[in-house]
C-alpha cells in the first residue's frame, strides 16, 4: 500500500510520498505542474465540478423538502445555496476517498492544515478508517485565524477608518446579534402604507435598487439591515432610509427552550429523510460539519428573531410590494410577504451566483437583464423571470482596434477560492509581463475592489525586480474603467462582469480554461470568451489580439443586456406588482414626489458604478 501527500498553499513537501496530489486549479504547463510532473491533478482527485453540483442539488432538494416552518419560515431552506455547496464538498470528498482506495493508497497526508483535510478525516472515520488521513503541522486555531484575517483586511485598507468601523461592526454583531443596542438610535416612523419597499443587506443590492427605481410607479422606500453596507450608497447621496431594527423588540428574541425545540425539529427532520447509503453518509457529514453547527448556533437564533421583526414591519408598513437585490438573507422577508399575498421581486444585482441555476427562491418574479441570465435560472424560476434592462443614456461604441495598444488584466481575489493557489497568479503575471515586454505595450492591472493595488506592486517587484523597469505597467482601481477599456487591445479575466463592457466596446476577452466558474459552460456556448488552454496558449492569444487578428465577440449583446425601453420596464414592473397582489393597490398622490427620487440620468450614473464593482 502507499501514501499520497496533498500540497498546501505554500507548496512545501514536508515528507516523502509515493504519490503527490496538487489540489489546485493550475495550467498544465505551469511552474507547479513542471515541478511535480507526475502529480495527480485536481480534477482526477475530486471529480468534475458540474457533476458533483448536480448531485448535491438533488440531495439538497430531498433533505429540505417539507422542512417544518419555524415562525413562518423554513429556516434551513433559506440557506439552500449553502446546503448545496456543502453537499457538493461532500461529494468531492467521497470521490477523493474512493479514488485513493481504488488506486491502492491507504494513507493521505495533507501537507498543511486545511478544512478539506479535517473533513476527509471525518468521512474516512465514518467509512471504517480504511483510509488513514493525517495533517502535517499544528492544527489551526480558529480564533487566531479570525484575528489574522481581520488584521489582513485592516492592513490592506491602509488602516482606513471605514475598515476599522466595519471590523467593530462585525464584532458588535457577534456580541449583540439581536441589536438591543439599536434602541439608542431608533428613529421616528417615516413611511406610509402602500409604499413599495426595497430591503437591502449589501451595497451592490442598494445600487441595483437605485438603478431600477425610476421605472417603478413610485419612489422606493429603503429598508436597510446595516448602515455600513446597504445604507452606505444612500448616505452618499443624502437619501433617507429606514432601519430594519426600528421594528425590533426584545420580546422577539427566542427563548432557550424555543431554540432547543427548533434545533431538535430541524435535526430530526434531516435524519428522518430516507436517502440511499452513500447519500445518507453525506447527510450525516453535513449535520456534523462546521456550516450546520454554525447554523444551529448563530443563524437559526437570528433567523427566528428577524422573522418576528419582519412580521412587525409588515404589520406596521403594509407594503404594496417588496423588492430585493438578493434572495438569501432576504429570504425570511420574501417568504412572509408571499404568505400575505404581497408581491415580491428579486432584481439581478450582477453576475448570477453559481447556485441560481438550482434554487427556487420565494419570489413572485425575478427581474434579469438579459435572456442569457433568464436561461441560467432554475427551470421553475424561468417562467416567472422578467427580462427588463435599464437603457444606457450614453451607450459605448466600439473603437478602432489600431488605437488600442494595451493588455488589461482584471484581477480576482485568490484568497476567496479554495482551489486557487497564488503560484497560478504568479504564472499568469509572468505571461502577461513577458508579452507586454516583447510587444512593447502597456500592461494595465485592474485590481478587484476586495484587493489592494499595493499587494500587486509588491508581488511584481518580488517576481521581476529591476527587470520590470523596462515594462510599462499601470494600476487601476475604482473609477476609470471606461478609460482603461478604451485603450485595451484585449481584456484578460477570470469571470468578471466587465466582460459586458468589453462586448460593448468590441474588446476581445481571454479567460483561463483551467479555472471553473458558475456560467462557464453557458458562456462557452455563446463563444464570448477566448479560453486559453495553457499559459503558452495565453501568450499566443495576447499576441494575436495586439496584432489585430483576435476578434472580439461579434454576436449581439442583447442576450446579456436586453434593449428595454423605459416604457417597457415601467409597464413590466407595474404589471408584476399589480398582477401579483390580492387586490389593486393605490399610490397616494404625493408618493411619487414627496421623497427624493432619481432621474433616469442619475440612474444611468448609478448603473456605471454598478458595472465598475
């Protein structure tokens, strides 16, 4: 029998191994692949992402079917996307376990501590310890890891006051999850009955609400979970909003006995679902896992609490409709509103998430920006989807390729992806810099909002030192997207929404075929991206683009951003609301004018900010 060592983020090999596993998405001609030429790649270790996702969805649907409602809400069902994700991990783990044993490997060593390693050890134990799983080095301390992540975020922000405020806010959420502190700043009621309300839990969700607001029959009334997230864009434009916790009361906090009963009901429901042998094992792994334990300890108590808060809000506000920018943490509000026959709408706030193709949220309509996104939704949702895209007042037009002589690289945070390794980023940067140097063109690195420009400066200096002196490298972040796109001969991206702007401007788009992302299969069918098969192929595609022989997407953008007129959008939203409610609603004469409301021009400006996120 033999041993496999699975590499960790630092790529150190701590001990001898019969087989080496590389659990990361890297190109076949990467430096890592060359260093460990005979290593088992990720796909062979854990199986196909799409296959496991489909299996996970089927099991999640069985487990969550007929879940008991608690305070009117299927509390675990709200997190169906997360349940699918966790079950998908389970299917990957089972694939890894069975494949190792089938290949005569009876010991698996994780070179560095990893959640995947501890979960595989648990699974192996449940299966009778035929596979021995160990981890080299000390186990991670979760509290210390949390503090380190907090410090990294603060340091990356340059110790900005806003970042410090956010860290303190997150600490307060842990200490006071029921927002008893809010009683100190509760405001006087500022709403009427029959308003259309927009509930927001994030900045991007608020922005999409503002973008669509001019097309509703009246101005939106914003209900905000946190002033530091969903409330931020409203503060920036001097727009009033209502805090969710204005409707909170200490009486809504679940008692210890109610929590015990709720936890017991959900656990008993899951354990009583009849599933076949291997899936029973994965169900048990889910229940033992970190997510479910966190759900029982944190999300369930808060879910019970906010269910009462939302009921109080519904009683007090009597909304004409509820609109949201995402259906997860907004799920309790959507479910309770639907039970009362109040029309509910979800607005697409960006690229649809990976599990939107499976989940059927408690919403009457899902407003998407193009037929491509409608077709990505789960089959039961598509008939309820409305393709309504706010028009651009000053649409971009393609420029002559001869005037574009730069390579644009749109970054993505590696730390947020479990199977990404920064050695892959180094390989990509080497290819980009090498091409920029040989072709004597500018390389523009457009840094993701969750990353820092300084991190890329340091990385490039470490990779190239003084060799970079002769290469024209520019950094971009925040505003100025149109400026860098207008001079780009090619855009290199993982899966950024900026691909839509590239289509408008006729910029060829290159992505990495060794990376998985949610809508990859569908975008391939449309031929929008040129997928680099290897790093060498990446350099070839870049050179072709700079010489004018790599074509941009020649199809219509309407599949992604439909040509909807203002009249069509207004009529569609109006019909969605009026046609769903139990009776026609009437808007008071001053409802459309008494609040500050955005014009179409202001909405277009908001739309450009949404695109740059």
